[in-house]
C-alpha cells in the first residue's frame, strides 16, 4: 500500500461485504450508470440541438456518433492500459475526463465544439465501462461475482431507461445544456467515492511492467472506427462510402492480427481468443446485443404506425424493457451465483428465443398486449444472459488480464448494437416494402416486424448453438 493512500479493501476473503465494499460497489455502479446515461440522454435532444445550432439531422447525429465511436474504438485499449499502469488511477482519470467533458458540452458555443466535447466524454465513458467490470474481481469475493455483475447490469439498464425521459424533462424545464450539466455533480460524487473506497493499484517494478502496444492500439482503433462508421453512416442506405469503410476495416484488421503476432507485449494476446469459453461468450454477446438493438429500432415504428399509439404511450411502452432489466439484474446475479453461470446463460438464451418467436407471431393478433408480453420475456432472458455471461468470463480471469477482457466484453456488446441498428434496421426497411419507412402502410410495418424478429430468432438460435458447443468442449476438457 502506498503511503497516504486509502486502505486497500480486502474483500476477496469474505462473503459478507463491509460498508467499505458497499461504497466501492456504489462507485462502480455510478460509473456504469453515468456512461450508459451519456449514450441515451443526448438522443432526445437532437431535434432541439438542430434548431439551436441551425444544423441538419445528419450534422447533429454526430453528437451521438462521436460518443459511440470514442467508446467503441478505444474501450479495449483502455482496458489493457489499466492492466499495465493501474486500473484505479485510470478509472479516476476516466471519471474526471467524463465530468470535465460534460461541463464542456454544456458550454460549447458551436456544434463542432460540442461534438469534440462529446468525443472526450466518450473517451472517459469508455474507461468507465471497461474498468468497472475489471474491478469486480478486486472488490468482491469470487462467489459474489454474479451479484456484482447483476448490479452493474441493473445500473446500465437504469441509465438506458432514464435517458430519454430524463433528457426530455431537463430540456423542457432547464434548456438543452441541462442534459450535460446533470452529469457534472454525479461525476464528482462518483470520483470522490472511487478515490476513497476503491483498492489501490499494486505497485509493479519497471522490469515486470508490460509495454503498451501503441501500434496495435492504432490499428484496432482504425478497424473499429471504420466498421462503426460503415454501419452508421447513411441512415440505412449502404453506398460506396459504406463499402469502402468496410473494406478499410477488413484491411486494418488483417494488419492488426499480423502485428499482434509480432510484438512481445500485444494489445490482445491472440491465444486468449482460442479459449472456447471466451470466444463463445464474445460471439454470443455480439449476437444478443444485435437482437436487443432490433427491439429499439423496430419497436417505435411498429407501435406508432401499425398500432397507432401516440408518442407518450410509445415512450412508456419502450421503457418497459429497460425497467424489466433494471428490476431483474441483481436477482439474476444471485441466481447465477447459486445455479452456475453457464446454466443461466442457456436459460437466458432460451427465454430470448421464445420471446423473439412470440414477437414474430402475437402482436398481429393481440395488439399492444401481444407486443408487451413477449418484450418482457425477451428482456428477462437478456438480463439473465448478460449477467451470467459476464460472470462466466470475469470470475476466472487472471488479474493482469481483467482490463482487456472486460474491454472485449464491452466491445462485443457495442459492435452488436451498431450491427443491429444497421443490419436489422435494413431488414425491417426492406421487408416493409417501402422506400420511406415513416410513410409505410400499417400492414407493411407489421409484416416487416414479423420478418425482422424471425431473423432475430435465427440469431438467438445461433447463439444457443454456440453456447451448447462451448459447454460440450469445456466438459470434454474437464474430463481429460
């Protein structure tokens, strides 16, 4: 322990959390809440910001894209850097950067300065997302990992659910600056709790400290940035620019893999991805996030155009899913601790498959009830899956790899969200048989939703096959 540093919390030796451990978990939970809130709270303000800055939608959408791109391109690198230089100091830096950037967003006099501040905010959020999960192994006993992961999942869902409604209220009552200023006092509180209660970084001698892979970081950032742009630019149309970006992503990824096999201290040890449990977990996380994004892309159009609901009711219906995850995240963690993470991963995927099947069949005959009931089933399954999958991976990770593995888990989720918004959004638009989805006939929208969730069901079945395959491989290794 460093002189003058707060005492390291010795929590791995006890199953009964002390007050200090609870406050440490509170700092991690707030970090997850703020980074999730930062993603969603700005979406509702885009029309207002377009008017304030006299900008087009294509211009103001960069307020969201800049944040998403910063997280996606750097989350693995930040996790690895935390493994090398110390997670506590990097998490504190990330929280501080997020808080400062939130204030800069509110003070931005021009749109492009606001976008730059949002990119900084995304960099801070990426640090918070990657390192909060990595800290779980140092903050709670191994047998309580599922409960802690469930808490983080709950806070992420609360941030998702609160974002649109809280953002709308703040804009109406205080102006657009308030959607960014709200994060400043919360960020300061999070920083103080993290500084006071998180365990100090272990000192490493220079001879034992791995070097940071700058070339690998640059190549991975170029790969992920090009892919994210290819999937998000054009609002559903896939043109020559999108294809060029996708080809650039493939070329950069090939260079990244080549570089990783040639350096002494790679950003990602490629041998890690040969672990069947880790590679399966990352693949399943991407597939599941792709499907969950479909509910956010397709749902609003179906509810408003096929069922004829007004905007207020649509908002209430869409908030049901995140609130279900928020209510079930912690119980799901307890169940994963008791019954085993792999078993609960399968249970979550089966529930999601049943929900997707119901979404493809029931709404056309049962109306809003036929939409809500399957959505509850899908989100319950998602809560079980997400908590159990993260627990299965993070419970046995070596301490020196926790940051990069946590970053990979978060990256797989982000890539799924980006792919879902683009690919399944395109499936919905194509199967609705109209050039402009906002003017599509109700029957066409209903048909598009039915086919989209049939495709989503196929993705979940694929995830189930991956889960069963990795389980069989793991059992085979255990016998041998």
